[in-house]
C-alpha cells in the first residue's frame, strides 16, 4: 500500500485546470524562457527553435518537455502529403486545450512545427496540449494556415525528417513508428 501511494505522489502533474489555461500559462511563462529543443530519434536528431510570438503555445510545450512528458513518445502518423504527427496520442491526451494563437507571419511551411487540434466541440480552434506535427511539404500545408498554430521551425537536422517521411506506412500509420524524446537545449 505504501509503495503504491509513493508512486502516485511522485508522478508529474502535467494537466492544467481547463478553465484557467491562459492565466496559468501567462503566470508560468517566466519559468519557461527556453526557446530551443532537440528531438532525439533512432534516425538522428534535429533541433527546433520556438517562437516568442506564440507565448501560450511555446510555454506549454517547453513546460511539458521539462516535466518529461515528451520522453519516449512516437511519431505515430505519417501524413503522406504534408508532414509527421507525434506527441500524446488518444489515450495520452491531457484534459486541457491551449487557446489559439494565430500569427500571420508564422505560416505552415516546410520545417515548421504546429499544434494539432480537435474539431469536435472546439469552435475557437484551440490547440491540443500535446499533439503536434512537423510540416514536410509547403504546398500541401497551405490549407493549414490559420487552422493550426505554428509555433516554431527546424533549424538543424531537416534531413532526419526526410528520412522519417520515407519510412514505410500503412494508411498513415508507420509500420515501425519513430520513437522520440525531446530535451531543452537553451
């Protein structure tokens, strides 16, 4: 009994009160000033620089990286025409959404990272707290403009994404999903 209580008490609290997400992230932003992360995969590593123009999304992402949420996760969807999706899939979703932050100059082009979102019951187009995708084709991703919050771009290792994109998939599901862990670089 004691061991069970100990394990539960040591788990990180990744969730945020769904009614206070914006206020929480604004307050916590000073604790998460970092803007560069590195993805480690079996195919190689790549780095992403996150934008200061999307403070809620960026703070949420860095917070989850630092809390260990993105350790041993998968790119579980190979969106054939436009990118790779990863993060907290279905059963691992957290119970809150991040308010949308559409910035005109942050467009979905090759090498950018954007948050996924759920369409059902989400008229404000708020972002998923944990699911994201990385754009691999600018032309095909044009339809994502102002539908998904772009919050960063790949600054090194784009060839790793090209290798991931070439992995064999069946109905957008990689046959051998690419596992990743993310760490803060600076």
